C-alpha cells in the first residue's frame, strides 16, 4: 500500500472532483457532439430499434476526443496540473508526494488509462464504476489516481 504523507496539502472534495469532471465533459461535448452529428454518429438512433454506432466508430471518436481533450488542456496541465474543470473548481493534480506532476504522466498514466479502459468488452463499464466509487474512500483517490501515483488537491 502506498504511503500518503501528511503535509500542507488538502485533498480536493469529492464533489469538486465530480464537478470538475462535469465541466470537462461539457467543454469536450461542445466540440464532440457536433462532430458526431456531422459524421453520422446519431443516424442509427432514429431507426426502430435504435442502432448504435460501430465499435470502430466509437474508438475513432474516443481517439479524436482524447486528442481534443489534450489540445484544450495541455498548457494548463503542464503549468499547474489542472484541466479547465479543475481550474474552475480550484483543484489540481499532483504526484503522491505533493510535487508537480509531469504533463506526460498526467496524459498517459492518468487520463489515457481510464479512457481506453472503458472500451474493454464486458468489464470496461464495471471498471469505470469502480473508478468513480473509489473517490468516496478515505484517501479520495480514484483508480486512475492510484495507477498514476497521484492525488487531487485543493489550491
């Protein structure tokens, strides 16, 4: 088990973390929803019964979405360990020892891990729920925080 040292950092509240995630989702949705609309992502919804987009289409959209997420947040992640949502809610991501996290570690160990984990057939959705539920534990660290050896703190 990792040792989280007590220091002057205060863990971010569970609700501020969820709020930041919602803000980030809204920001990304502003770009991705029109893209999905114009590329036919919603065409199957008008059929009876509704037809979901193909797995390949979902993967392409996930990669595009991840690229856009990185483009929108890269500078803030590099400077302060924050996404748009985290900046709005005044929280940030740091390494487990409280030191600033490298942008590459944030992107690939923390965010990419969870993005692609949810696409694992059968267990991806369950792992996503486990990830969310873990922020309600004593350490307030989601699965992706633990994998990346990071934590979210209040500024």
